[in-house]
C-alpha cells in the first residue's frame, strides 16, 4: 500500500522525504520494520489552468466552511496532496490519490471531487444563513 511522504533512510544514514509503498512488514521485534519501495511520480506538470481551478475550488470550500481561504501556493510541489490533505475528504479517495503516479491525474481527480461536493456545500451554507 502506498504511504504518505515519510523520512526514508537512503545511503549511509542520510534521510530524505519520499513517498513509498510497503512491500513487507516484519513484526518479529518490539517495533515494526518494513521492506519498502520508493514511489516516484511520472514526469510532467499539470496545466496552469488546472492548477488555478483546483486552488479556486479549494478556496471556495474553505470559505463555505467559515475558514480563511489561505490554501497552498499554486506553485507548491504535489499540490494535489496539499489540497486534499487540508480537507476532510473521503479516505478511499485520499488513498486513490496516493496510488496515482501523475500529479496532473491527481489534480484532475481533486477537481472532479470538489466539483461534485460543492453544490451540496453551497445549499447547506445557504440554508444555514437563512
């Protein structure tokens, strides 16, 4: 199962942040150890229009929830993870993002998800204020 970004030992005691997949868990000791495989994204960046749309949708949801719409910078790496991680979204959806190896495909999924939930949030917000 793919994991979130965690510190991984690489080389002679050097640590870096990487996404990884757990291959095998060893629970023979008092602490868990695991064999992992580092997961790399496919090369390429999402279109600027897609990034802007995702950030706009996220800001609208934050505003409807009464929070400050101060989401991540549009130029942040792994923007899809930052947007999805800051909202209480379905855990199965978040897991599917972790297993998707393209930032453009992840952002496309985030946009579709946010567009699907926004109408209900707008209605709920309107009802709350009436």
